[in-house]
C-alpha cells in the first residue's frame, strides 16, 4: 500500500509532465475571436495531432486527481480534515472543467469543425476560452487548500506558506482575464502565466510530499539499522 501511496504523491509531477507534452503536441490554437476559416484549418487540418494530444491531456488530468487524493490523505492524517475535504472538492471541480474544455476541443477536431457549420465551430471555440478563464477558480481553491492545510499541519514553513498565498492570488486573478484582447484576455499572457503558476505549485508540492515520505524499503532500513 505504501508503494501505491508514494506513486500517488508523485502523480503531481506526472500530471505536469503529461500536460507539457500534450501542450507541445496540441500546438498553438487560434486566438479568441478567430475567423471560422482559421478554426477549421486548425481543428480539422490538424485533427489527428489534436486527438493524440487529447489522450495525453486526459492522462495528465487523471494524475492530477491521484495527486489531490494523496494530498488530502496526508492532510487528513495530520488532522486537517477540513482542508483535506477542500482539496478533494476543488480537485474534482478542476478536473471536471479541464475534461469539459478538452472534450469541447476534441469534438471540434473529431467532426464539428469539418462539418461545414462555422457558427457552431466559432461558438464552441469561444466556449473553450471561457472555460480557460473559469478553470482559475477551482485551481486557486486547490492551491489554497494545500497551502493552508500543510501550513496548519506544520509541514511547511511560514515562508513557503507565503509563497503559496501569493500563488493563490495570482491563480485567482486568472479568473478575471475577460478583456477582448491583449495581456488580460483569455488567450493573453497573464491567463497562461496564471495556469503555469498553479501547475508549478502542484509539481513542487508533489516533490515535497514524495521526499517527506520515505519509501517502504527506506523505512525498513531505518528500523533495522539501530538493531544491527
């Protein structure tokens, strides 16, 4: 069971790796408000590549859920059940929005973009950008639950907690990127920065949890060594 628990804690790293790989394969999507012609060219023209990226994205989302389960377990073991529940709820909401956004984009690539319905194609593409903004809220809640829970359990320092609070604020600000274009648009630099900060936090906490919990073999050696 401990081997599985260690793998769950490492799943945050796996989630980030899968998401980076999938993003590279997926490519650069046309910006919000792009013409139907550009959307069809991207989603229908690169159909196979997008569907391959979809599978990898979804594996990353599953890893995210395993990580959150491990985080919640550690918080519960530290008698922080409230924050553990918040981590579970926020990760479920985060994964739901991510799965929905990917389902919308996969649907466009699978058949909708090539069906000759420009209004439907444009509408669903815009829905994808809306979900990109909305995803900031459950992501911020997950960062908050983890940061506050680990700090209350005295598992991280006050300095690390302060970094976590800053991450919560920056991720949450990603939910305000409603400008039509530019830096504060759904497809602008800050929306991307906000998501990167959230997933960077997940990777760092995943590394922390793995290093904090020794493997079963290492734990056994620590017990046997004094006796020898």
